[in-house]
C-alpha cells in the first residue's frame, strides 16, 4: 500500500528513456552526417586542386617556339597555354579559369565545382561549393646552391 502511494506521488515517467534515446540518436546522426559530408567535401577539394595543377602543367607545356628555338626566352604562348589548360579541364569534366602572367612565365588555373551532400540535404543544404587552385611556373636551366 505504501509503495502504491509513493508511485502516485512521484509521477509516472514511463517512456522517458525513449525520448532520451531519440534525442541522442538524432544528435549522433547529425554528427555522423557532418563528418561524412565534411570529409567528402575535403576529398572533392583535393580533386579540384589536383585537376587545377594538372591543367596548369598542361598549359605550361605550350611554350612560345620562336623564342625557345633561338634561346632568347622560355615563355608560354598565352593563347596556346590557355587552350591547352582548358582542353585538360574539359577532358577531366571540370570547369575553371586560366590566366597567364604578364611576363609569360606563370600559368594559374582555378577550378570551381560543387559537392552534392548526403546527410546535410536533410537540413536544406543540398550542395557545397568547391574551389581548387593550381599554378605552373616556367623555369629554365638548373639552379643549385654554390659549392661548399
């Protein structure tokens, strides 16, 4: 009899653990989602950096033959370098911009893309923007430290 009265006084907490578990599962799902989508965005950024670097290298191969043959300078042919870099970008199914420095010694490529989220789409974030950068600098000859 006393136990029955104590139970009535304390109140009924049946199902309280269910709410706690539901909240914990929701929080853990959110943490896992951020980890998965964050890691995937990092991989997408690494891929964009790789594509941009390779496109810059491809463009850096388009040197100006007139100056290179007579040995006066090793410079890129800006239109040919930009076309070669854009050709690499399209073969990699990527989009980006290509710029050649004023002196013709450096080529910079920026790749822009997006990553379609897996878990974050539940909260309304369906994609994350990704940007990759690559640069190729033309060097001529070998430079080494002076002897000991």
